[in-house]
């Protein structure tokens, strides 16, 4: 049995993760954290009676594996805690800073670490399909990525949109930084061949919609995914956590989980 801690356990995603972990027969939800001042600090969650702390460090002390879907800003700190405490870490935070990736890489020298912009099984299959399509069609086909999320999302483009952009770039034998086009506004000029464009929409309660559009002079292909229920992300993350719990130190992705 694997003891699991969840950071931000009472947020929308945190509650979905909590429910999925509680329903997993081989995982045990032992502790959660919330921001200082939250009314449940020092108490337990209403339904399952799981203790809630305002100290991330305590979560890493108690758990064998920590799930972190908290907003951007603390990923590097959490990675350092994972390395120090020898606690496996699964990260779903998006909008990572330049210091976060090296911190995750450093933690992966000591423990098993996974970070993904999206834990949906369908999205991760879509990533592979997009990479293959981009490889077969080549740079002559224009690539545009469109995404929409709820009005409360703070980062843009979404982590999933960036994953899809990286898949296009990888399929073309390049990297996203070299091909990405900034958001267009005003007189932006003609589209440069081989670039990858992004458009981000925000509104209402949309869970997540992503489309990759590949267009030539005479035809167009659209590969899309729509999230119908927030639980799909939690269920995918728990599936990944179960897999990660059996891995040695290293940096992993959902492609590893799916064997792609």
C-alpha cells in the first residue's frame, strides 16, 4: 500500500484527486495540505477524515508519494522537499517558471518524478497522434493550436496546448522555442512557414478543450480533445501515481505510463 499526500487537497482539483485516491484499493490518502488560514487547518476533511496541514513539508514527511496540482509558484520548493525527504512526486501544475524544470530534474536524480501538463489518457494519446501527423505532413502544413478553459485559469497558453505544440515541433525534428509564434495582435504580418501558432480562449466553466489544426493550401486536418468531466484528470493522475510508485529515481512522463 502506498501512502499518498495531496497538496491543495480542498481545491476543485484537490477534491477530485482526493476522491480518486480514496477509491483506489492500492493507495491510501494519509494527509493533505491547504493554504494558511484555511478553516480546515489542524482538522480533518469532512467526508474521509483525512488530516489537513498548512505545511507542505509535513506532507512530504508523512507520504510515500505526493501529488501536487497547486497553482504556479511553489513547484521548485516542492521538488527540493521531495529530493530531501526521498518522497516520490507527481506534479500537475502548469505555467512552470524557468527555475521549476531544473528543480524537477534535480529531484529526479534522487526520487521518481513526473510532471505533465495534462493527465488525461485521451490527451496523451492525442499528443502522440499529433507528433506522428506533424512528422508525416512536414513544415509545408501550417500548425495552429486553439485552446479554451474556464475564466479562473491563470496561465496561457495552457500546459496541454504547450504539450501539443512540443509534439508538433518534435514531429518536425525541432523544438517549440524555435518555432513558436507569439500571440497575434494588430498588423502581425504574414504567417512564417514552419511556425506554430497559439490562441487561448477563457470563459465560463469550460473544463478544457484543445484542437490542433494542420492546414495546407488545399485541405485541413483538425485533431481535438474535449474534457467532459474534471474527474478524468484526477483518474488519470491516480493511474499515473500508481505507476510512478513502482519506479526508481528518474524523470517520467505520461508517455512512459502509456508505453508510447
